C-alpha cells in the first residue's frame, strides 16, 4: 500500500483521537473509519483460511499375486488405498458482500493511548470430502459444500505521540496493535451434497458436522490467526509517522 494512503488513514485516526475533536467519542465517526479499513482487510485475508486432512492418501500392502520359485510360492504385495479418508477446506466466501467490520467501546486510557474493540463478521465456505477404501476398493465417497458465519472479536490499542519537527510543524507517530482476540463460527448450513441422497446424504451430512466439531479448536485458532494477520497487515504494527510538513510539500 502506498505511503500516501497510510498518511490519510493515520491522519484520520489522529483527528479522531485528538481530545479536542468534537466527535472523538461518537461511534458513527469510528464506524466510518472502520469502513475505510474494510477493503484493506478484505484484500489482506487469504482465500483459504483452514485446511485439514485425516488419513488422506493412506495405503496398506495388499497381496496381489503369487510368484513361484520352483515349488515354493511367494506372495507379492503392492500398496493399495485403504481406510477412511477425510478432507476439510474452509475458505473466505464473497468477502466484498459478506464482510463487516465495526469499531466500538473506544476508551481514552491516557493522553497518548486509546483502546477500542473491533468486531469482524464474514461468511466462510466449507468443503468436506470423505472416501472409504478397503484394500484398493473404494466402498463409498461423498462430499459436502456448506457455509457458516465467522465472528471475530478483537481488543486493540493505539498510541499517538506528537513531536515537533525542525520546521515547527507537528509529526504524529501512530502505532496500532491487537492485544486480545476471540473467534467463533455458527449457522452452519449445508448447501450441496454431491448428488447423493437418502442414507448416504445423512451419513455425509453427519460426518461434516462431526468433523467441524472435532476440529473446532484448530479451526477457530486458524481463523483467528488469519483474521489477526489481516488486521496486522492492513493496520500495520510498525509506527506510522505523519508529518504535516511533508503533507504540505506533497500538495
């Protein structure tokens, strides 16, 4: 992202944080700021948020023939697919439409520090595939596509320091960081079952729910890490220096 854009964003935060700002505590002003961050966070979130396989590609040695050495038979073996294979892929889905961000609970801790909370919600796509193999023979397979709602709550803080430059104009040093975060998901809805019905549909539908439940801690940890990384990438954890002198020169 260009430095000029960061200067604009940092300057907006500066004005919001200033004690003399008329709307410093107005949630509407902060939510307008949140909307300016929305395209930055959307661009920073990767498409694949979580991927997990269990026993996928597992094989066992299976007798496939006999070789004779004189009168002595020797059984020959070869690797064959075997067992229950499971795969789960979670992706960000239609972020431009489903992604929402809100800034709230803004508090002035000191003259230089401010804390606030960021709430993120977006739709995730769920793809689950299961294949049951027995010594190279595929007994059954099925896949599911579903969707769910992701919710991430983050506690953040920013610090703002003002330094006077040699030309007498102020330079603002702004630092943003996430201090605590929690992620969850709900409203899991199955959208498509790979052309199967009856008992097979019930089986694969139950399987995806069980897989999501079993791997939920890992899923939420990875979702949170990706959301946190997107916040860090879009808001940056380094100090951002905004100098009014340089802004005036850029005009």
